[in-house]
């Protein structure tokens, strides 16, 4: 639970709110003074001071304590409508009220300031831990493809090394793979920064989902040498109005996540359906699935499973969730029997029957 802060409320407004609070409670108490008595009124006004101390700065709290003491004396402690107090008992009660109101207000304010300071320290620690996570992830995920590119280029340009055409093709392929991996990490970082800044504004246009999915599968083909990816187009799948760029990134991250976190020889199945103005895309695999205690964390930023060192920055699934929500959709993760996992993305879309008519 966060600590209440009033940084957006000016000092003038804080004073005004405190005064209005005391006046309101005083008028309300005055209406029932013959029933509740002035000692109960003192407790009510003391409560107002405590509330002010929880919400506002120290100066408005002191003003609240002083004003409440004056109102209590003038309107409630007999004789009323005068600052004079007859009995020693009431004088002592008034003095104690004033001291307690001040001490209570100041101490409550100090406690609140201490909690704010402690909360800021915790937030700073979280920020430092987050930066360390980012640096640790990037140091590996960016350095590895860069080293591969530099190594391949050095080999190609070294005049002392004689390379056959096949060797050159292999090195060029390594450069391409490393470049794509580097580009993917940069795109994920940019996507996460857009999500953090809340600047994602979907640009809707008509797309053929089959073509979009086949395009993503083609991009992942070289990474899937040890896996099998299958996609069977749905009959009469209509054109849909959606942000194709966001959807491509989501699909790519889901497939890449399956490639990265499942054993070799795993089959990854992609499917797409469109019913009741909702596009549903499923990415499933027959890998090892997710441990129960990790399913609720997989969409968190920089979260990575500790079962094995699979690399990655831990941003992919977080971006998928963020983009899905930007499209007013939802994403669900389930383990499937006998083994494996299934991500289901559902997005509301506008559909067109043009493609269906053409197929007929």
C-alpha cells in the first residue's frame, strides 16, 4: 500500500481544506452540542487534526490545531462565546487538548515523512536492481551477435585465410543471423520504451492474417532448424482491420519464445480463427510447459525462467501483453496435456467479407 502524498496540492489549497474541515465539523458539532457535550466535540476536532496530519504538510496541520483549539474554547467550553474558561478542570482539559493536538499532528506528519522516505529508498533499490538486470541482459544479448558479426567479417577480410564459396556463404549466413538477432533485441527495447511511455497508438488497416502469419514464420525459419513450426490456414478467414506491425511483433515474440524455451525436436503449432468480430491466435508447443509458480510472472518485464540458461532479455512476453492490451485484447497462458504450453491471444477486430467472396 502506497503512502498518501499531496505534492500536487498547493500550500494555499491545503490550508483552505484544513480550515473548511474544521469549520464543517464545528458547525455539525454545534448543532448537537447539547446532546454530545463539549468533551466529545474535543475528540471530534482532535480527529480532524489527525486526518490533516496524515494528508497535509506540517504548517497546515499546526494551523488546524490552533484553529480547532480556538473554536473549541469560544463555542463549546462554558462559558460560550468568550475565550474565558471558568473551571480549573476545563482549563486543564483545554491545555491538554492543545498540546495533544499539536504533538499528535507533528508526530503523525513525521511518521508519514519517514514512510515516504523509506518508500523512496525501496523504489530506488528496485530501480537499481532493474538497471542491473537490463545491463546484465544486454551485456550478453547484444555482445553475442556483435561478436559474431565482427568475427565473421574479420575472417572474410583476412587475406591470409583462403575461403571457399561455401565457407563465405556460411559466414554471410552467420552475419545475417547475428544481425537479425541484434535488430530483434533493439526493436524489443524500443517497443518496451514505447509501452513505458504509453505512446502506443495502433494504426489500423486491412490485413490478410494468413499472409501476415506466413511472413512471421519465414522470418523465424532460420532460428527453427531444430524445431518444427506448423500453420494450417483456416478456411474462409476474412480480412481484418488491425495494426499489422503490432500483431507481427506479438507473433514473432511468441514463436521466438517457444523456440528459445523448448527442447530440440519440439513442434510449435500456430492457428488463427475469426468469429464474432474477434481474432483469436494460438501459439502452442509440446515442450515442457511452465511451472505453476511461474505462470503468473511470465508477462513481467525482464522475467526469465531459472530452469536453464536460455538467454534472452525477458522482454518478449511483456511486450506481447502490452501490445495485446493496446489493441484492447487479452492473452492467456495455459499448460496443455500431456505436455506443453499454449498462448491464446484474442483481439476485437472489424472484419471484411471481400476475401470470403473471392474464395467462393
